[in-house]
């Protein structure tokens, strides 16, 4: 579904949406990712999405690098300080720093 360029509501809220393809799957994926980041457990998200298997929902947890970085920060020890991901920093730099 492509938002029409004449839709002033979309332009006012998020102009970048006018150049992107927003499908029902995109909305579903974004919602699942936001629920996961908000602390909703995978089994609840699985049920909400209608997945039969938890393995299908597990994909969302495996893809979210921001959540992985936060989990690594919680494992911080007194011996050394782990670097955190800064927006725009290349992924390989982050991985080398851990």
C-alpha cells in the first residue's frame, strides 16, 4: 500500500512515509518489534500475531540489535567497560568493541 502524495495527514505526521512502501506486513513487523522492546514476552506476542510456533516469533528477538546491545550492557563487569552502539556507527565496529 503506497500512501498517496496528496494525503496531507501522512505528510504532516511523517513526510518520509511518502517515499516508502508500507505494507500490512511492515505494520505487523513494526508492532511486534515495538512490543518486544517494551518488554512484552515472546509468548504473548506469538499469541497476538497468531503464530502457531514460538520459533516463528523468535525471529523478532534475533533481529533486534538494539535489544542485544542493551542485554550486553547489563552483563558489564568491573574489569572493562563495553562500548555501546551509537547511531550511525558501523555494525562491525560495534562487534569488534565487545
